[in-house]
DNA sequence: CAACGAATTTCGGTATACCAAAATCGGAGC
DNA sequence: GCTCCGATTTTGGTATACCGAAATTCGTTG
C-alpha cells in the first residue's frame, strides 16, 4: 500500500475517506488539524490536498480552508457529459486494441457482478461495477484517456453509488454491461458506442435523480450556481 | 498576471519556459537550483512542479530530479486521440450552448488569424490558432471539459507548433477553421463534428511528422545560464 | 441594545532546516 | 588496469518555524 511518498498515501487515505463518506461534502480540511491527526506534518498533507483538488474531490478557495467538494447539479451534469464521451471513446478504441486478456478480465468482472448481485453489501457490488468500466477504459490502451476516466469516475463516485443502491437500477446494469461486452467481443465500434451510450444515458438520469434526492447538506446551493470562471 | 499564490506563478513561468523551448525536453529541474535561481524557496517550486506534472509537461521519477517530459510517439498519439475527442465533443456541445458572444469571439480569432497570416512571427499566428480552439472549448460551457482541453493542448504544444511552422499547413488551417466556424454558426452538430474531425486528422499526421523530424533528445543540458527573467 | 472597530486568533502561504536514500567519485585490493 | 566497496555529495522528502491576511470576538460608543 505504501508507495514511497507520504503525500500519495495521505491522498489515498483522504480520498478513501471522502468517497466512503467519512468526510462529508462541505467539511473543511484544515491543514494543521488534519496533519496532527494523521501524525504527519503539514507539507505532505498539503500536497495530498492539491492532488485531490486536481481530481476535483476537494475545492481550494483562496486564503481559506479547502473543503470536500459539494458539486452542484451543473457540475455533476458536466462531469457525466465528459465521462460519457470518455467511455464511448474507450469502447471504440477497445474494439480494435483490446487483447483477449482484456476481454477476459472484463468478462470476469461481469460474471462477478452477476454472482454478487444479491450480495448484502451494495458497496461490494458497486466496486465491481466501477471495475468493469475501468477495465474497459484500460482496454483502450491509451494511458491519458484511462487517467481521465479514473478522475471522472471518482468525481461521480457518490452520485453513482447513491443511484446504484436502487435495486431496480442494478438489474438494468447487468443487461447493459452484457450488451457492452458483447459489442466489444464482436469488436464492433458502432454497437459498442450505442451500448455504452444507452448505459450512460440511464446513468446520467439516475445520478441526477439520486443527487437531487440526497440533499445531505442543509444549503440550497444546487440550482443557483452562478458561473464561476 | 500574478494571481496570488507563488506556486501558480512559478508554474506559469516554468510552463512558459517549457512551451517556449527555453527548458528543453529532458532537462532536469532540480528543486534547489531552480528555487534559488527564481528567488523563491523550494516549497512553492515543488508545488509548481507537481502542477506541471499533473499537466503532463514534466515527468516525476521516484527519488530523482523531475525532467521536462520528452513524450514518445505513442504518448503523443494518445494525447492527440484524446484531444480529438474533446474537441469534437466541445464542438457538438457548442452548437447548442454557444452564445452569440462566444461565436463572435471565435470569429474574431479567425479574422485575426487571417490578418496575421503573413506575419513574420509564427509564434503569434500559432497563439491565435490555439486561442481559436480554446474558444470553442469554452463555448461548450462545460468547465471540466475546457480544462481537459487546455491540458492536452499544452501537452501537444511543441508538436503543434513545429507542425504549424510549415506554411503549407497554415493555409489549410484557415480553411478548416472557416469550415468549423460555419458549422458552429449553423449550429449543426453533425457538420461541426465532420469539420473538426477533418481538421484534427490532419493535425494528427502533421504533429507526428513534425515530432519525428524534430531530433528528439539531441541535447539535454544546454541551458545552463542563470537567466534572470 | 445594536453597530462599528480594534485586538486577537486562526489558518493558509512561504521559507528554512533536517533527514534518508541514491548517485557519484575515489581509493584500496585483486 | 579493473573491480568492488565505502565515503561524500547531491537531491528529493519531511518537519517545523515564521509571516501576513482574513475572520472572529470582544469592547466601546452612540
């Protein structure tokens, strides 16, 4: 787990805490407090925060504590838009570049998801779901593309998770994933695109629904986001 | 302009030096030396390097000086692939979301490019070219998308610049840009996609040609001067 | 009692000092 | 002369100290 530099480790730890909800959106991350809490100095903690900021998981504000980002509907919508395009491109590229091992891995994740479908822990299932999509992104054999995919997957983690809890959605997910895998194995870019598009379009509405109904914070900052260029 | 934090400024400075070729690819960026050279301490310089690393302009290696990244053909090809997708998505979104002001700005950049077409300084022309593409990305009104676009534009800066120097390419660029603008003004996503695709496909081969002919790695330690910028 | 303002506190930004790992260079031994 | 080993240097990683801006609080005043 410990790569070699503290900052990465701290970033991983914080990211985990954020994604798992241990750090609620809107929570401020004070350099001093968190550093002493984690038993490290401010320098690597600060660096870790910058990493997460680049990933969009925390918001940096000038002369102010960074906070766990609480994305607006507009931001989530934008992120989904990008993720959609990234996944489609990944799928199309994977059609020509995926190795048999890649396809086997993807298939394995699909099977695992089917098996765990009735698992008690939605988080387990969800992780496999994420793995499926990441595997496709990797199968495109384009490193920067996979990195972008990973970033946006993380940004949308909460929304995706919230939406995945609904069991009705989950059943549909299996069908979609099967269709995607079939298209990939046929190495047919067009049907792959269509299959991913269908899947992601559902995801889009699901996420937005889920986020709208989530409202874990008291503030009504959702619709009234003024452009902040 | 100086935002307010040193690290950003340093990053901007370094980025400029890298893009302008003052820092050759492969050159190592020692924290101590560069910090004293620029009259700042290591901390913000270090942070700046991380920023550039995230942007792909420098490579971080464990327990070693970061170096100005010298991308492989494969990496450049991957980057172009992503940039292509990003620009197409931007164009399609811009068809529905671009304001009249956005279109006016894009048109302005096209006109400026036509006017400067015979300008002595290729760099000037090139900057306008980049501005044209950035303006389209912004016209999509999707902040993360524009950010990705900006990142990959920077990564490909050198290759694009090298290829843009060829005057023959430049003439074609104007035609392509005109076609793109026309499609945008017609707010026709399909023709926009086609126009951008055509433009970028040419770009792809141009960049790869240019980079292949660019004597990669001829010299690494040439800039030893204490430039007092 | 409310409102304004100054002192204090808080916290991020920056500089510097310390440390450990790795590379380099020199000397000793074969 | 070559190789191997160790000391030194180089350099990035980490901790800590200092600074200034911004927020908060408390006291004063109308």
